[in-house]
C-alpha cells in the first residue's frame, strides 16, 4: 500500500508536493477504510481530490502514472527522452530535474524509493527499506562522470560482479534501474519484493475520456467471476441489463488498411509478411441482454455494445478495473470519476469499493462537490484533498484536515462553495 507520494518540479507542481495516505486518529469507518499495515501505521484505502479546472488535480494522477510507466519502460536508444516535463512557467525550474518519492508497504515491510531525472537522463535513483526506525539502503544509482553508477549495500544485498556489470550495461541513462533489472536473470532479495509490487501493484489511470469497453469486454471474456460481479453491480444500480456475452471474431482486413500498412516504413518487414500470409485481425464483440417489462409482460432483447449509453459503458469499465483492484489489492486512480455518470451512481461506486475490506487503494479526482455532503456518512475527512493553482502557475495540494473547526461545519459542500477551503474556479466578470 502507498503511504506517501511526493513530486517536485513536474508539470504544474513546482514545489515539493505530498499526497499522504496516513490516517488521522479519527476512527470513523476504521474497519473498512483503514488498514493497519504495521504497529501504529494506519493507511487509508481511499482519497478524493477536488480542484478547479487546470488546478493540477489531473497532473497528480499523471505523475503517479508516469512513475509507474517509467519504472519498466525499456529504452532502445540512450538518446530517447525520459518524457519528464518540469515546471515550465519559471526560468529557474525549466532546466532543473523532476523529483519523485514514494513510500509503500509490502506486508508489514516499509520501502522508500527516490528518483531524480531530467529530460534526458536519470540523475539519482535509490531504494531503501526499514528494518528499524532508520532506513537501510538497498541500492543507489548516481550519474557520475557521464555514466550511471549502480551500488548495492553489501550488508543487505549480495550481488556478483557479473550481475553488477550486466545491470550497469543494461541500465541506459534514460531508463530506470528496474527496467534494466527486467532484462537480467538474477535474484536480488528485498529489491525483488519492491520490483514485484511495482509491476503488479498498479492499474493504469482511468481518464475522463478513456474508452473502457474493450478493456471490460476482454476481462469478461476470460473471467466469469468478473462477469457475475458486474452483473450483480449493475442490477443493484438499477440498470435493466441482465446478461453479458463477449466473443472474439476474426475478420478480413480491408484492402485500404493493408495498403496503408505495406506503405508504412515504420512497420517491420516481418510484420508485413505475416499480414500478407494471413490478412485477418481479431475484434471483440460484446452484447448485452436487456430485460424489460411491457404490455406483453417480461421480454429480453440483445443489443450490441455500440448501442449502450456512454454512461453504461464507462460504469462497466470502471467496475471491471475496481474488481481487479479489489481482487489483487492494487492501486487504481480515476480522473473525474463523475464523467458521464449520474451523481447517485458515483456515490454507489465509491460505497461498493469501500465495503470490501482489503489493501486495495482508490485515488479519484472530481468536480462533483455534493460528495462533500457524505463526509462522516460515507467518506472520512482525511480522505479529502484540494488542489489550487496560484498566480505564478504553481499547483498546491492540501488536505481538508489542515483546516480548523471542521466539527462545527454543518455542510462541507456549502463551506466549499463559499470559499472556506479554496480550490475554486475564479471566474472574473
């Protein structure tokens, strides 16, 4: 589970910014929304970020997604960019490195990862773990004399010279240590625990315009348990869908598409030869059984995915992702969760996630401020965060619990609308 995520000089976050999943002493919904990962360490399963358009809330999710992708992105050429984007609205920061830190728990063991990189290379990369109050370094990787130098802590990790040399060779300046480790056949105790969590512990961010139909259909096709989960959910959510079928179908590739592929110089000759030999491709067909009651009684009709509403498709896709997060105790982030969804459905999705007791975590952003009226009824106070952008273009992230007198507030939504917490759109007449 994530305990803390920090970023600095990345996109709209110029200054060091911290998203903290540690719970306060408040014991509201303790059983399902808080996990005690170690003695005295209680982590939240849910966080909700509010903010005006362009305030930085989406960039927070982009930063987490960027870090996860960068860990395992293999670079074929050392001249390729790292794709790190520093804060560009300041001449002092545009050429400085971007920085990331993440503290997380695997079981009851705490790890601390640090990364500093610019547009071309990794400047510093470190991994620690805690066997006591003080962290113990597992490895460090520094940019020295125009090359990446990797060092292991000999008291914590035993590495042969052969493995070290291979890791140094594979670890190009513009990629992570873990992307290099992916290419080397070796055993690195403790480091591999973190490596495994990094690979398996995250789902891709769901953006407001992410097309979820194919994702959900492919998952349903291979997982009957997921299919039953979604059918149960949409039944409770008052859809009239009573059945889902998904199948893969081979179709002939249109001549114009084949011609375009053959003329594309970026497509390998081996791929072109395969297409010539077998010019077909696979598509996914998902159909939905609708049960209706009319003057003739109860009838069932089957409609294709194309004829489902955008809200229906997004709901099913989100629930497919939440199911995977719950089943495998992963971290899932959703940007503007309310996109195409009815407000009651948004609350229901959050409620259903929070009903399951495990170590999965859900991080969402939203403009739907009526959710603030569910504080202490559905959502904990320490789960609420805000983003606000200053006149200098810098985004700031802060928590609801930083404000005093919260116990005297009768309506958190009204207080937010009245500017008590900031993070509002400043429309000038």
